[in-house]
């Protein structure tokens, strides 16, 4: 069900809930020891519980703007599940939870290594679906293949000159994202959960290096906003102001012209434009009349 028409939708990944848990096994139906993971789409008026870190405002907007739902329901789910850090959401009654046609199940290795789902999807019955737990996250730690995909790794690389070229910047660039190998062990300690922002910053500080090819310009201490001060007429007491690049500079009016003078010039230009349009209209009308008489 689409959300309200009068509000802007909020971006979100696939709005689904997961089926899994340590005790869920499909070994009886598959003839082997397989650890699966499943998911199903949310139905109308069902609350989406993100698996990543969000604010309370985002939690509300991603639900209110993307479906038709009551604020009370959103608040209850936020307080009872998301804010408490709960993963199991079995007590929420989802419309597609026990529908075989709506549930997609694959082996965990397929999910982890970003393999195609269509060829690896499992056929399961209603009883097998009901034995799993309903989860708001997929408790699977990502691997390198989860990040780069299951295809072949690109071998072509830019030349060293591309990375070593000199760059002049006014503001220092943000630190480069640490390689996945630096975060993989941390992600395995909490499968399915994203890293806390403070942890990510720690990893960046330990791996980031100052790039020697980037020169950051420093703001001169005595910089002034010349556009705001201007030269001005004689006797003008305006003094140059310290330059603040965070605001739009103020432009001084043209010397020798008051506000009334500028308004008079604008009115005169508008009147001239109206007269030109009127003359063009009369000229076209006269030409049309002459053409009609000539045909007669």
C-alpha cells in the first residue's frame, strides 16, 4: 500500500522482516544440515523496524511517509523493540509471516556471499516456516564477497599519476574509509548489526594517513570582505569587515543612486518593455490584415 500522497517518501532499503534463529533448521526437508535465512515483505500498515542505527525522528518518518499507519503503533514498536535493542520481534503479527508464497529462504552462505537468490531459493512448507523466529535483522556477519559482490574483481586500475596528482583544497577532505578487512573482525562479533559511529571513527583514526598530494589553504588572519565594504564615496566611514565565508556577502548599492532612483529606473524599463510588446502586436495585426485583403 503506497504512503500518503501529500508527504515526501523517505528512503529505506527493502522493507522486510527476517526469519531465522539458532534453532531454525531445514535439515528434515532438505536431507542435509543446512542453516537457512529467510525474509518476507511487510504488508500494509505494518511497522518497519530498521536493522541499522536511526534516530527516533527517522523511525517515525520512514513509517509514516511510506505507508498508512497510526503514530501510536509506531511509538509502541519503537519503545518495545527498537530502543531496547531487541532482535526478536515474534510478538508482532505480520500478514506475510506464514505465507509460503511471500517468504524467500536461501542458505546462509548464499546470503553472506551475495550469490543470486533465484537459483538458490529453497522450497519450504508452512510448518517449516513456523519453526523459525521473526527477527528485525539477519544475524549474519558480512564477508568480503558481501561488499564487492560475487562477480570477478576488476583488474584494471588507474595509473599512479591519478592518485599522486597535486590537489589544492580550501577545506581538508574527510578521512578515507578504512578497508573492509579492518572492520570484518568487529562485524563478526555482532553478526547482522552495524558498527557504532564511535567504533567506526576509532578504526578510521588508526588507519587514516595524511595524503601528501593534498594542500589545504589556510585562511589569512587579516582577510576582509572587500565586496561588503567597497570603495564608497568620499567621506564614507564604512570599515572593512572580517571575512566570513559561511554567509552570503552583502553588496553595497551603486554609488550616487538612492532607492527611489533605482525604483524609477525599473519602472521606466518595465514601461518600455510594455510599449515594445504593444508595437509588435500591432505590427503583426496589420500584416495579417494586409495578407487577408491580398487574397481577396
